[in-house]
C-alpha cells in the first residue's frame, strides 16, 4: 500500500540518499522529503576522489549529484552538517545532533560506510590519512605533488587507484599490504599478478606480506611507517586504505537486525515495514547467487535507491540487476560484473601481456563473474550472460577468434 | 548554455538549459530527467546513459571513441544514431539538441 503523501526521512546524504530523493520525485512521490547528512556538502560522487578528481581532471561541481538549488526546488529539506543520533521506532522519530526531533512516516537508512582505522600507535599523527569523503580527498591531494612520498597501507582498489593518481602527480607511491598479494579480498590472483606488474612498471613500489606496527613522526607529523620486521619506510604522508565498515550502529541500537550491515529484503526493506535501507550500509539478498551479502558500489546504491523509491511510490517491481563495479588505474579500465561465488573454473580470455584480457569465473557452463581489463565486449556480454543464466561453451569463451556474441553454447 | 530536449520512451519531453562544458548525461542527471541512469557517472564504463541523437544534430556531437564504440556494440536496442550521452560535451552549437531515450538502460 503506497501513500504518495507520506513523509520520507532519509538518513545519510551520500550517493544512495541523494539518488533516493531524486528517484522518489521521478516516481511521483508528493510528500515531504527530509535528507539528513553529517557532511558539510550535499550528495556527491565518491569514485572520482581517487581517480579523475585527485589527478585534477574533474572539479567539485562535476562531483555534485545535483545543483544546490535542486533540493529546495523539489520539496526536499536538505539538512547538512547534521547527524542522526537516535531512532525511536515506537513513535517514529529520529533525534538529531542539533537536539531537534524529526518525525517520519517512512525512514530510509543511507548511512553508507566509514573507512576502517588502523588501531596502532601514531595513527593520530598529522599526515596519516584516510579516503572516504571529499574533505579526506582534499587533505590527500594537499599531501601529494612532485617528489612527495606516499605510503599506502592496503592494496585494494582505493589504494591502487590512489597509487596510480599519485604517480600521475609526480609523487612516489609505496603500497604496503598484509596479504601475500594485492586485491586479495576482491579479485582473483591472475588479476593481482597483472595489476602489480603494471603498477611496478610505472614506478609504484610494493611490500607484500608485511605488518605495520606504528606510524612514527616528528613534531606531530608522520615521518615513517614501522614494520613488524623492524624496518622503517620513510614517507611524507600515509594513506590507510584497508576497507570500510557499515554505519549500522543506529539501526542496531534501534533493534533492527544487522549482520555486517542492515539486513534488508529485495525491496530494500528491513523487518520494520516503515524502515528501508539502501547502499553500502545494507546486507542485501543477491538472488543470482542465493545468498545475502554487503556490496560497496555506486551501481548497488543506485539500484536499491530506485527499488525503494518504486516500492514507496507503489510502482511495479524492477528486475534485479547484475552487481558490477569498475576501477580506473593509469590507462587501464577494469570492469567487473557478477561475483565469483561457487565458481569451479577460472578461464582467461586474451593475453594479459597485451593489457587487454578478461578472467571468467564459471560454475559448470554458467558465468558467475567476469573481470575485464580494457575489454568492454567481454564485460558487456559477460554481464548479460550472468543475468540471463545462459550456458556458454568454455572452449569458445577461451578462444579470442570467436566473438563474444557467439560464445553461447 | 544550450537548451536540450530529452524525450522519454513514452514520449514525455523534458526541455532544460544545460551549461556548456557539462556532458549531455550530466544535463539529465542534474535536472532529474528520468531514463538516464549513468551508473558510472561518466566513466564510459556502464552504457546506462544511452540516447538516440536527433538526425539534425548527428554531425555536431563529436566522434565516438573506440571505448564508446565498443560499449555501444553490446548495449541493447542500439541504432546508428545511438550515443553514450556522457561522452557528448555540451557546446553552444548543440543549442536545441533533441535526444530520445531507450525503453530501458539495463
Ligand atoms: C575513494 C573511493 C572510490 C570509489 N570508487 C568506486 C568506483 O570506482 N566504483 C564504484 O561503484 N564505487 C566506488 N566507490 C564506492 C562508492 O562510492 C560507494 O559504494 C557509494 O558512495 C555508496 O553510497 P552510500 O550512499 O551507500 O554511502 P555514502 O556515499 O558513503 O554516503 C553515506 C552518507 O551518510 C552520512 N552519514 C553516516 N551516518 C550518518 C548519520 N548518523 N547522520 C547523518 N549522516 C550520516 C555519511 O557521512 C555519508 O555522507 C568508491 C568509494 C571511495 C571512497
Ligand atoms: S554514464 Fe556510464 S557510460 Fe555514460
């Protein structure tokens, strides 16, 4: 049952929250929308913070999802620099850091995730940075430049993107990774091998399998990173990029089920019919893979925002999308579709030496995931095949003389 | 500034003024025109900003890069006048541009 006049309160004015407000209006929702965010600026895109924006190829205007006037013009009360501090589901109110209480008919959690901290001595030194917000990115950019030495803790996507951008700005980048390969949690070893070689050839250095025990400084500013084996790595700044933690504390305190994120159904709804959750903060069903999972990507945030807006406005249900992600490093475009759950075979199409290849993860004759480097056809066709569950012929898939349009078994 | 008209698949028209320098995709997102998803925010990585460019403007929207060409090759319902709108920069010359949107971007 939908009520187009319902008052919708959205907690978190990030990518999911901002998109939710826009999709509600697109879906014809007429009731008031209150969008509450603790950052000083309105919803913006984070992906460029480690890529185009960091390299100086995009300005703040182009990061903003909407012009500032859009919110007031569309009956959306955007409260910035304000934190939601309490939720009372009984009387359907939210308490804010300003002391104000806001009532809702429908509540949407879009509180995202925060950068994971490294709880070691020296973590509060100046120059020990993280990258989640535009403000973080400003601080990082200020620390980069010709000849500057950046130590990057964690060889995940954000770390590698920053390494590539730092090189483009003439800075030195050294990636320190606890695992024995980079991208260990998010990509297959073929991809790790390729990316580390590509980065090394462009001047990024790596230490794998190392543990960091302290940040050491002089005059309150970081000077070196101390490793467990006693070695010290000199640097001018250190970026900690070791993953993100969902901002689900408020939901947990209010008795909503959380398992590494707020548990929602395919409608992005929690067990409380008046409370939805979208984006990085959710633990959501993945119907293609028969399980619940937490995704951290813009496409996921947009999909859930659109789904929730449609449910609230009483629109017909949407077909679930295939999860996907991209990353830009140097002149490489990595596009990933699907997730490699339950895969039994890894198949490489193309030659990594040419910097144009794709890794397919198969379960029998079905594609579960594809990781495509500079290979849009493999990504686009792979994504379709993951979605429609059509069987492929592994032999044909491995053969680059057979076009992607002809790999169906 | 250029006036751009986005026509949804069901015929609904949205005429908006878009700053030169932005992309045709950004013009749609900033003005909340439904039907352009732009999952990747203009990185030419998603093909969810697909539009059909009106014949009168086909010569004015610039050349497709190899990347765009390749993405479009595998998008759905592609026509000869298909473009990824994040790859079209708005110029004064595009004042009056009309683009039509496909039924779905996914
Ligand atoms: C550097 C970087 C690069 C990335 N690159 C890519 C990429 O290439 N491709 C991709 O798909 N994804 C990428 N991502 C991930 C993507 O940005 C996220 O998946 C997306 O932002 C999720 O949107 P969200 O709204 O769920 O969370 P967020 O965008 O994090 O927004 C949540 C907002 O809620 C606020 N908030 C939290 N708690 C409260 C509270 N109690 N009260 C008020 N406000 C609160 C937060 O401060 C934040 O502003 C990247 C992320 C980063 C940081
Ligand atoms: S916005 Fe993704 S390709 Fe245009």
